[in-house]
C-alpha cells in the first residue's frame, strides 16, 4: 500500500460512471445529488489509516455517482480542524468528513472549544467499527497474560506507552490502575510510530496500539502480545481480550471507529444515499485491501452507525472524564 500522497488528491469518475452499478436510491437523493465535485475532508495526515480509507472509499463513490471526489487532508488538533470546516460547510452533501472516534467522541471531553459540536453540527453517516488494540510488553518483563503483567506491575515500577494523552491506551492504563491498585506510569508520544520505536529501543515496558503498526516490534521479537483491548484479532485469535482475562471496566467493551459525517442539516435522502454507498464499497477490491491491511470490519449503515455511537458514547465519556485531565 503506498505510504505517500499529495496533500490534495483528486479522484475522478471517468468513463466508469457510465457503467456504474444501479444501487438503490431509497428516497432518491435530493436535487440529483451530487450535482458537482465532492470534497472529502480527511482530518488526519496523508499516508495514515484514515487517509487510506478516505481514498479507497472516495474512489468507489466517484465511480458510482459520476462526479469527482477530492480528498483534502486538514490535519491537526485531534481532527478538530477538519471537523470544524465540514461543520461550517453548506449542508448539501458536497462536503464530507472522514475521521475517527477521537474527533467524533473524545474531543468533547478533551477540548474546551474544538470549533464544532458533534450533536449540533454533524451527522454520522457510516462507520467502520474499530479493531482490537494490542497490549504488547517488552520481552524483558517475561509476561504472556494479563495476570502475569499485573503481578509484575505490583512488584516493579512499570511505564506504558500511549500515542497521545487522552487516547485509548491512556484510558486503559487508568482503568487497569483503578481495578488492580497499580501505579503504571503513562508515557505519551505523538503517534504510534514513535511509541513502538520506544518499545523496540527498550525505553518502554509496555505499549498499546493497532495490529498493523505493532508489526515492527512483533516481527523483530522485541515485543510480546499479552492481551487485546476489546475485540479479538483474527490473525492472533489465541490472544484473549482484557475482559476474557478478568478486566472488568466497561471501557474494555468499546473499540472506537472510523467513519464519515455530513453537516447536520443535510437532507436525509442524501445522508441515506451516502450511507448506502459506503456500505456497498465493502465489496470493492481496493476497499477490501485497505480494510484487510488494518484488520478492520466492513462499514455499516446509518442506523447501525448511530446506534453504536449512542451506545459507546457514554462509556468513552466516563473513561475520559475519569482521567481528570483539564480540557485543553
């Protein structure tokens, strides 16, 4: 999968539009949506997971609707810069946000003024449920299970890498400390790559992140997986989840998500049409490749997406607020 992309990437429909599959239009998108070029704003940098999802799904959408889809990377402030721009856009379906649950959920707890209000300004269209995050220990700890890690942490000073303050790994540390009476120290990095480097170099005792990014330490035998956060990972089915190993926090039942949103006042027929396209994209070869690369589940539709969001939101918020971090 290519790792480098220009900041602004254009996906054209070309002649493929003439042969596009006849997907159901439901109530038929208002005013023949789309009537012009679509902007898909990815609120994270080019080359990462969110960006690659935006491009793969954008290419599929362009072929189906016969319009160009422009991918624009508006990264920064945990996705809030891109989200705020979409929130201010005309609610006509021609400006779409592609982001992650940090943007849709966490920023309301971690930021005083992210520049948008998720409930007032944005409407979730379709999401990709998150994959299980791996808890990986340095081999020097000699642990292969949660019980062994807890025993080690009770008798040794332990640090634990996260890819940002307020992230899922940070909350995992907090919840483990509360349940087991531990004093694990979080070490915050700016992203997964430097965090895994820290584990590989021996700076960290433990780190937590995605299966794909963790390969750098797993394949070099500089890390041992002893648990996954909320969902089993097919490639390592023998590794049990934290709840399966006795961790009881409700936070260990949620896994986050990636997905798409539109300005809140966008007519429902357009929301439904875009949702339908995202779900149909699951069968596209390139989309399948990206989902497999990051060990992600298929995209789900509008109703299921919003049900999952409402179900997980209070759990994320409770875990975030228990960190005691003042909003930035």
